[in-house]
């Protein structure tokens, strides 16, 4: 009766010409807040769901703004093995396959620090029948994994996972991890678009929101980052060179402590038949970080194995170093092996942060050497990996003239109290030759070139200053080195804007190996820095001895004649460790040591020395080649 009266009343009003608001059907859902997904877009270490600080720009990504997630490739609980059930070493592929992202669990600490957080804005008033879903769309889905935090802990998000109305009303916390680093931007550029879809139910349309995140770039260290720990290979035997190496390691421990680095040395130990003293060459320490609590970077170190699968020491990146907050990666070379001495990581250094010519490198820029004379470059897989990070665009310099072919043999970067914050230190063969010419002119031509006592290194060169200057090959070799170094310096000046006033010229001398009789002094077949004594695979993947530089005319290739001072280790803002020079002693002073000290002193750097003559120098390397450093990663790469 009451319903009939109401109908009559409505009809009467309608007929009288009144305008009515259309009646809302009783079955329609009430208006609700649309789906709203947030991530740490402004990189302050928190996800803002009450204000708008993380709303603007959530669908884009730049170096300075946009949410970041980590490739979760460390091993927080040390569960990854290096041997199989039968006790035999795992293959390289299986060794690299294990990490925290290899399973669907949140490994490590309860705070799940390796997960980047996302949150949903609470959808108050949502009906009981509402349901939500969340997923990564597009290519990023293959390289990421989502988790949802529930009362039982973190749970992996599957295609069948649903978010309940109660969870959506309260607001959800999500986490995302990467399952790998960016390896090739043409395959995956690091982008992950996360989509939240909410269906309110009872006839209302679903609402969707998306946010774009990006994998943290894998970055290499530069010398403005403080050294925190030093790595070196420790030998166990009792051959002369093994005793010399033990002496070097002991001296290194002393020098590192004097520089204020209290962390103990990381010592690589290997089987005698696999001894590889070139700690700089078989891996490159890198890192990945995102904004953590308070906006401070948090993340992990990532050890980059050299693209030399024949080099067994590279496995130490996984076997020894991988662990809590330390991951490791290697590149796949496929069937065709392109490795050479250029693929050693001593051929990778990093220019500190700079801006020039409209380009900015807030995390620094990689340099690598190539044989420009023959077109041979570092292996493509490694160059692609490094370039694909989109931050440190590798710059190739010409190392055709060097017997080993590594950039660390002639250039380095020093912290400096200047507007730029750093200087270039460059080897200067002309300055080295001038030291000898001045010594001879002052009547010291008969002075021994190398100041060893016969009891120290019985096989050491015996030539005099005058004899060195009389050598046509020495003059030619250093003229060659001077020209090639000058050409490389011009490239660096053009690319960075560095001026001559910011260049530290360090006296040096180069020669072809036969001028010094360098070689395997112990006769044991251990690796030289060139690596040519190793059995390495040829282009078809077959093993056998192969000259890694056969494509290059090595008749004019040179390496350091007197220990290369620029081939040392930056231990602090004003602390530098160089190889002991063993130069001519005149008036009670080593003229090369004095000149090296003066060059670095002008740059505000104090030099200490360590004897590497028998251990590294005779094998065509120096202190830098035989060590490696773990550096501070607390500065945000997204800011200059």
C-alpha cells in the first residue's frame, strides 16, 4: 500500500511538470576511492600514502627521480654452494645461478631490506565483495618478483593471488626485487611497471593504477669513494716468488693500516696450479643501491667477474665473496670466445663524477682500453653489460702500444681539493727520460740505473744511466709511449673538460720486455699479467695454448721499465701507495722517488712505497694490478 502511494505521488509530480533527480537503484555500489598505488618516487626512503610527494611523476623515470629496486642477487644466508653433491666444483653457469632471487622466499633479515617497497592508499568504504590484483606488466615481469606483506609474513605474489577488501581498506605493503642486473638494454632496460587493479563488485567498474620503477644500475667504483678494504692473493708455497709474495702481503697489511683502513685484508688463496696473483684483473667490485631509511642509499656490492672463463680465479667472486649484501655476476660469452688481456679488469677504471658538454655522469664514467691499431676491443658481452646500465657510458682509450694493454698502466684519477674534486695523474715518459739526461749531464752517467744491492735481486739489470740513454730501443720506446699517452690525454680532456693545470705528470719509463728480461723468474708457468701462459679456449671453444694478442704486432709493445708509479692504489683522499721505484741513487736519494713524490705532493697527495719488483713488476704489472679495493657506497648515485 505504501509503495503504491509513493508511485502515485511521483507520477502526479511528473505530470505537473516538476523536475526530479533520477532515483538511484538500490543495487548500485556507493562511490569509492579509486585504486592508488605508490612507490618511493622522490627517493626519500619512505612511501607517502597521505600526501602527494610520491604521486607526481610516478609513471616516468629519470636519473634524479623515480622509484628504484635492487637486483636481489646476494646470498644473505650463505646457502649457495660451490660444489655439487658429489663434491665436484659446479659449472660456472650453475655457480652463478644461485642467489636470493633464485627462489620465491624473502631471504635474510626480517626487515627484508633488499625489497623495494610499494604501498596502496587505503580504500575506505570498499564493499566486502571487492577484490584486487597486483602484477608487473610487460617485459619487466620476466626479471622481477613481487611480494605482499601479510600477518604471516612476506608472501610471493602469484597470478592467482587476490587482495581482499579488508586488506585494500587498510592499505597493503608490497615488495619488489629484481632477479638479475640489467644486461642488455635491447632485451630489458630495467623498467618494471607495477599495476594494481581493484574490482569493487556489484556492478561498479574496476579501477587501475600503475607506477613505474627501475632496476638500480650496476656501477663501478671511482677514487673519490673511500677505500674500506683491500684484497690481495696470498700464495702458500716456498718458491722464491711465493716467499716474495708473502713479504708483499705483510708489507701491504702495514701500509693499509697506516692509511687508516682497519678492516683486515681479503686474502685470496688458490691451489698452486691455479695461482693468479692479479687480484685487480679477475674481478671488478661494483655496487647497486636504492634509497633506504632517511633517503640514505642501501644496497649491496656486486662483484663483476672478468670475461675470461678460463681464468679460474674469477670463480672466487662467487665462492669467496658472495654472501650477505654481496652478489656476483658474470657475462655469458656464448660459443665464440673473444677473451684477451683486454678483458682483464685492470683494463677498467672509472673517471669520478663530472659534467661537461651537456652530459652528466653523477656516478662517474668507465674507461677501457682497446687495440685501436687492429680494432680489437674488450669482449662485446661485457661492454654491453656496462653500457646498458645507462650511467657510466664506457669510453675507450687506445692501449695498442702497451704489451699488456690495460689503462691502469698509464692513467689514474686522484681526489683533489678543487672545484672538480679530482685530477688526472698521467705517466710521463718524457719526464722520466729528462731525469736520466739531467743525471748524466751532472756527471752521474756511470750510476747504476737500478739501485738494488746485488744481494737483493741477483738477476736485476746492471745497466748504467748512460747505457740506458745510449739504447736506441729505449729512446724509441719512450718516444712511442709519450706520443700515445698524449693522444689519450687529449681524448680525456675533450670528454671531461679537464685542463692541463689539473693534470699530474708522473715520471715514468717504458720498454719492450726483452730490454729488461722480464718473464717467469721462478720457471713455474704461473700467469703473467698478459695471461699468455694459460690454456685458453679458441674461437671454437676448444682448449689449447693460444697467444691472446696474436692479432697485434707486438714488436713495439711496451710495459713499465722502471716500476710504474701511476700503477698504484689510492687508499684515501691524500694517501697513495706506489711501487718502490728502485731508481738511480744520486746524493743518497733515489731520483725517481724524489720526482714522484714532488709530482703527487703538488696534487696534495702523500706517497708511500711498497716493493713489488719480483712479485709483480717482473710479470708486467705493479701494485694496482695485484690488489683490489672495496670502496664506500654510501653516496647516492642519483645526485652529484
